[in-house]
C-alpha cells in the first residue's frame, strides 16, 4: 500500500511539473500570508502537491464560502485543482456533456449524490459522478480540502439550490 501511495505522490508531482507550464487567468491569488496558512493547514492533513490557485470569484455565488481554483489543463480534458476552506461546499448541481471525476488530493471532504447519503472523500480516493446526476461536494467542517475535478473540455454545469445547512451540519 505504501508503494502505491508513493507512486501516486510521484505521479502527481510529475503531473504538476507538466501542468505548471500552462498559464491561466483568474481573478486574484490569495496573498502570501493566506497562501502560507492554507499550505500549512494542508501539510498538517497530509500535504499537497498542487497549487492553491486563485480566488474562485466567478462561481462564488454557488459556494458557501471561499474556494480557490487552479486550472491544470484545458485541451480535450479539463483538469482543475479546487481548494475549499473548512465548512465550504458547493450547491447541488449537474454536469452536461461529461461525467465528473473527483480525486481527493489533500484534507478531507464530502460528496453526495441526490437520494444517497453523503460520503467522505480522502486523498487518493476517487469518485465518478455520471453526466446529469445531481450532486454536491466540498470540505469537512474541520479542515481545508483539495480535489481534482476532471471533465471533458466544454462540458457545462447547471447550478441548482444550496444544500440544506442542517444536512451538512449532521455530517460526522
């Protein structure tokens, strides 16, 4: 098991070096102090190899708090690292034109498919959300969370209602 985790970490680090050559525009990066605080928190939770990214201002109205977006690729497949502050999740939503693969990178988070109980998502774990399936995902209450979002380039998102705060608060 340790060998496989080491291989995944090495593969992620190699992927980061390849993707870091891409330049993407986004609103603003967190200042150095905040970036350092986020990285230190993620390090206490097992580390991180992907960049925090820039403030996810364009989609802020669909999240319950601060998130950061680091696009890693954009040709044929859209791969982005999303960093969620503690207690931050997105609204219910569906994707059109692609399934969505979520890969836990750092910290601890949750995802939920409509009609099913919420499930934990930890580093190294992945989940495929089929196209058109209503779901949400985000951080646990006690720490930062990062996941990769992988979808076909050009896929769309239909944003729906917020998750009931009582349902989120009931998560253990």
